C-alpha cells in the first residue's frame, strides 16, 4: 500500500507540508494524487476561462474540461475512504468528533471567507445574480440550483456534494464495516451506479428532452444543470468509485496487484475515459448548438458519469502503483498547484471577473488575457492560502493535539 500523505485533506491537498508535531515522522507526499489534483484544478479553471482568452490549442480540451470535477470526486472518495478504513481497522471504530472537526477546519474557513466577500462586495461576483446566501452557507445550494435565477459562485455546487459525502460515509463505515464484505460492496456499488443511470435517464426524458424537442434549448440547459448535473443524488459516481478503489487496495491488495497491474489499469482507465467523452459528444438534436460546454448529450448524461469515474479510479490506482517511477520523473509545479487547488477553486471565477472589470474585457484577448487570468488567479489563491487555509490548519492541529 502507498502511504497517502495528508490524507485528511481529501478533496484538495493539504495547505502545509510540515508535520503538525515535531516528534512526528515527516510523511512523503504521493506524487500521483498531486498530479491528478493539479490536472483537475487546471481543467476546472479552463472550463471557466473566457473563450476569447483561451489558446487555440486548448479550445478542444475546454469542451471537456468539466471532467476536472469528476477527478476531484474520485480523489476525495479514495483518500477519505482510505483514511476511514485505516482507522476502523486499527481501532475498530471511527472517531466522528475528530473526523468532522478536521473536515470543518479544512473546508469552512476559506469557503466562508470567500462567501462573505461575495455577499458584502457584489463587485466580486462573477455573475450579476446569485442564489441566496443561506443556501450556500448550509451547503444546500446544489439542490434546485437554477442558473436562470442566480449564476454567481456556481462552483460551490461540488463542495455541497462533498459535504454530504463527508456527513454520510463515516457513519456507513462505522455501521457496516463488520457486516459487509467486498462482494456485497461491489454489488451495492453496481446497484447505485445503475440507479443513478436510471434516475438521470428519467429526468432527461421527462424534463430536459421535452424542452429540447420544443426548441427551448436555453431552458433545457438550465433544467439539465439544475436537475441532472448539480444534485448530490445524481453525482455520486466519482465518490463511490473512489471509495471502491480505497476498499479494494486496502482490504484486497493482493487481488489488486494481480488483476489491475498498471500495464492493464492505465490503458483501460484511459480507454474508459475516452469512451465516456465519446458518449458526451453524441449530441443528436443538440448538434451545432453553442450552449455552455457541459450541456452533454443524453447518452453521456446517463452512462458517461460512471464510465469516466471508473476510468479515473483505474488511472489513480495505476499512478499509485507507479509511485517510484513518478518520483524519478516529477511534473514541475504539480505540488504547488495541488497545494493551492482549494483556494484556486474558490476564487478563480471571481478573479477572472475582476480582471475584466479592471483591465477591460477588450484588453484581455488572446495570449495576454490568458496570462493575466492565470497570474491574477494564482496571486489571489496564494493570498487566501497564506492568510486563511494555512492559519486554520495549524489551529486545527493545535486543537487536536491538545485534546489527546
């Protein structure tokens, strides 16, 4: 088993690289998750990058850059699952107080600082309309998130999915770890994946497809986002397959080595992701439309999410097994980008918007706009990381060490 450094920071990498106590052994960061995390945040930033500032070589990639969120989901499922499985195997239980406290200190400070800025300074909002602050503050905004009502800070939807996952998974592990084996776990996962496909198909047929057939494409797009793309109950595939990967590698490592060696897992994973993207490209009546890039075809919306999630999970597993190789050939800047990923995720859309206000949208065309967006986004993320993330992580470590 590979040790995943700072595994308490599942969705995004830890904002610090030093151990919390001087007596603790310094853990080595795993390269594979950092590379995937860096790729994920760069893809998310790309999908939100204004079209006029997107380099020509990235235009085609931008159409599918939304997959960055699915990478985050798989990483989160795997890393949080691994953390919980280790604890329950070692102690026979899960310290729920400690788990939820760590999650709160990891997610809440930076999130509520950014949300507060959105609430107090409308100039920072990346869109003129915004859902209620209360729905963001309670992490329920991804339910009934209609872009026709408010479009600012839309990236918070995936954090809501994460929070619901954090609330439920520890309880499930605590209740079921002695009552369920790997076979039943896989059966439940398959049942959940099929249920998700059926649910998305039903929603498309009863709501989205009707609007598409009527030619009301913008309304169809809004309903697709609200009822298919954003809700937690339609987007569990990535988290679930990340947990399955964690369970397989932790409880059945020999079987993983035997049946999913990197030489098989990596090409199969890439192939599944490619197949999913092909499904998302079959647009049928949507062919030729120029709506937002994540308005996927029915086939992709129904079957693409589980396919892309399984593919990413296989790629992650292969990268973990290839850790020694990756250490000899590091990706420049991957650790830095991974460390800043949460702050980047929270602030990049607002940074893009402020750039346009300050410099003028007409002055941010082409390569210059691309560079300005990147520089300002990373500058804002570094400030949030230093001032908020790092401070509260150190405070968290102090509180937890004092309570032992």
